[in-house]
């Protein structure tokens, strides 16, 4: 049973890890979670775009969340997963290190972002929850897809 259907004070998130940070992806935006698949490079794509992948016959843009958040690249062979999210009727794959549990959290416990949070993170997150002695940053899906514009050679 969906806890939110009986308690509107709760909101659901899929917990993911990017680098060492836990992030909450709004549950209602998540369509699927998939293991690593082949990603084809897209010429002249924004820096954050890892490429495109084929999910059951649909071409989906893959966004490398490490790049998007200004972290160093993932080491070759380091495991990762993709969380498929919907935005504006299109599907996108968010590449993350790991996917955890679905968390149902009390809306009243959400806190504002700390002023010391790096600008790249502040631009993509809406708030945080304290969970299991750690902070869970809440991802803003709309802001996540405000990607950089690739440089065009003159």
C-alpha cells in the first residue's frame, strides 16, 4: 500500500547516491531503475549528457549526475545505475552510483539547504531531510535538466 494515499503529510523519494551524497529523487517522477546499459555518445551534446540509450525501443538521453554536480568522473569499471525520470513527457536516465530504498518522509521535517552547500548542488536541490544520521538532498527534476550549452567552434 502507498503510505501517501492514506497520509498526505508524507512525500516519497527514491534514494540514490552520487559520489558520497545521498539524494532523494521524487518518487512520482521515477519511471524505472535499470542496470548499466550501452550508452552511445551524442556529438556536440552538453557536457553533462553522457549520451543516449535504448530502453525497450525508446531512445533516452542519459545525464551523468557526477558531471552535472561538478564531481570528478567515475572511474572506469566503477558500478553505476540509471534512474529513469519523466520531464515534459520525455524520459531521461540519471546516471548515479547506487540506488537505495523508497523513503516516505514527513513534509514538515524538510529543511532548507545550508548556505555552505556548493553552488552546483544548491542549483539542483530544493531542500534536505535528516535521515539515518546523514542528509538526504532533494533533487529538483526541472532544474536538473537546465543543461550547459556546448561551445560551438568558430
